[in-house]
C-alpha cells in the first residue's frame, strides 16, 4: 500500500507499507572417507549424508519511493528504500535502489543500482543473504 507524502513538479514521494515473504532452503550433500591406521593396518570408512532445512518469514515493511526531476527536463532520479523486521529479533530485510532515468511520451527508461539483504534466524541456524547490481528498467504507460 502506498500513500503520496509529497508531489510537485520536481519531486514526488510515496510512503509504502506492506509485507515481504521470504523462504530460504539450505542443503548440503556430504561424501567423505575417513582413513585411520591401527598398527600396520589401514582402515577406510565412508561417510555420506544429506542435510536440508527451510526457513521462511513474512515481515512487515515500511519504506519510501519516488523520483526527482532534474531541472524541469525529461531526466529524473528514481529512488526506493524499505526495511522490514520479522517477529523474531534475528529476522531483518531491506532493499534500496537509486539511478537515473529518462521520461518519454510512451514511458520511462531507467538505469538503476539495486541492493537487497535479508537475515533469517531460527532453530535451523542463521541465514544471511545479500544481492546487488545494476538493472535496466523500461516502464510503458497505458
């Protein structure tokens, strides 16, 4: 859900509220050989195993998004930031982006840089994940 908090010719900004759902599965497949010696005899024992755990969380988020128009031109600076905290103190999510774009009559083209992060904690352990990089976006107005 969004709510416009500021809107004029150069800048508009929306506050946003919502929920982010994250599900993360971690798995490991272990194959090893343990070698021991007893006197002159070498003993080899094979050990194999598989482990898998899934953690999921629905976190409420709050944020701000919008764009700043540069000098009354067709160029603009898009922005977005949000943060969420799960019901467990170990759970945290956030994402942010910024970039530059150009507005055409049919829509927008923007080159942005986006970063996001989440932490999921629980009885299965702690998962930390980050993802970031450039994106090219095209918006078509109907």
